[in-house]
C-alpha cells in the first residue's frame, strides 16, 4: 500500500484501536475518520458494499447496542437493500467497524490476515 487510505473507526472501540496500531506498526499511511462524528453517506455505503463483495448484512455492527435496541436481527431480512443502506446512513454506530478503504478493496472489521494480504 503506497498511497493514503481511508480508515473509518470509532476511537473508543478496542478493535478499532488494534487496527490503528496495526496500520501504524506497518507504516501504512491513512486518513482517519471518526464514524460517530462523520457518518458514512448512503452513497458511500452503497459504493463500499458493492466493492466489498460481502452480503449487505455484514456491514451492520450486530454486536452494537443500537442494532440490538432496534431489533434489527429480525427486521433486516424484510428490508430491501436500499432500505438497509438508508438505515446504515442514519447512524455510524450501526456500521461494522473499522473500515479500511484502499481504493479497489474494502476491508470490514479487523481480521489481521486479511489486512496482511494488502501489504
């Protein structure tokens, strides 16, 4: 990775902290964006989802309090992709994090072997 990437995180999240440390330890340049202060837009989320090749439900932070309080486990299956993307765009705390946007590839969550493959 020779150019700057977009690292979207929630600074209080321990997984995000581990990912940030990994980026720093590996000398990878990035621009950090706090997902709570600057929630991704519906257009950004749609673009990243399509590039990620993941099922849309994988973009949801299923362990988050907001996800649970909205009972989304039962509701997502009945929602269209557009409705799910619009919902994700309402609050960054619904979005799985961290996200690393590397141009042509999107990494959702921090799984070190996946991130290693980008180096």
